[in-house]
C-alpha cells in the first residue's frame, strides 16, 4: 500500500533566528509606516483647511468661523491625531498631534477642547517647539471663554518667554480687549495704542484704532 504523501505545508520548518529578525524588522517597518501615514493625512487635512483660511483672509472674508469644507478638514485632523495617540502612545509625533488637535479645536471655536489638548501638550512636553504659538492660542481660548485673568496669564508668559514673538501684535490686541472687557480703560488704551504704533500696516489697525478711541 503506497504511503500517503505529506503536503509541504505540514513540513514547514520553523523560522531560523535571522529570518525571525528580518520578519520583526518588516513588521516594525510596516508599523512605522502606518504611524507616519496617519500623521501625514492629519497634517495634510490641517494644511488644506489653513490654505482656505489664508485665501479667505486675502479677500477680506471674516475667518472667525470655519467654512463647511474647513470644518471637515479640521475634524479629520482631530480624528487622525486621536487615532495615532491612542494606537501609538508615546510616539515621537505625540506633541505634534496634541498641537494640531488644539489648534483645530480653536479654529472650530471649540475652546474648552482646545484648552484641554494644549494643557496636555504643556504638561507632557514642556520644551515643545510649539510653545510660542500654543501660549497665544491658550490666551485667545480663555479670552473667548470670558476668562480674562487666565488669558492675561498666558499673554504674560508669551511676553516673558518670547519677547520677539511673531504673535506679539495679536497679543497686544487681545490684551486690549481683555482690559476693555474689565473696563480697565488705561490698560486697554495703552495696549491698543501700542498695537497701532508698532503695527500701523496691520489689516486690523483701523479697527483697533476705533477701539482705542472708545477706550480713551
């Protein structure tokens, strides 16, 4: 009686150590690609939304509220970043994700959510390269939430840590609005006047000049 043939799959030999190492490297490479691909998609969605915002600014459009297209891209950014943080905790792009989420929530006028993400950024990454803009965003978040004192705290940190900050012009305007809301007319007029004097070509200089007139 002929012996039954054993199929090759049943004779599969165990992987040798070099082969196991190669397989592990391949899996690690695929995992790394997935992480960076997720972040790439998040960053692209955010960049697309910001590009629309910049084009709207050029035409004089009010950009305080995102368009539907922008909102969709900002939400995609948040979704992709959250996925990366949940699936790959401690990844080298974690601070990038927290910042993008915080800024996306800010653009969507979701100020509490933005504050939460940026607080996590400062807590977990105190030396983050995003600190300068994140401080300004936190000041703006708290201003829009009506927490003037907290907003001023962040403005002071921004001024102390980044005296040449590219956000100083906007910080002067926010500080003026905070003081105006509290009826601190002298502080408001000083901030508005400093804005107009140091940034006369800013597109909001005329508007701030009117606010200055009301604060005097």
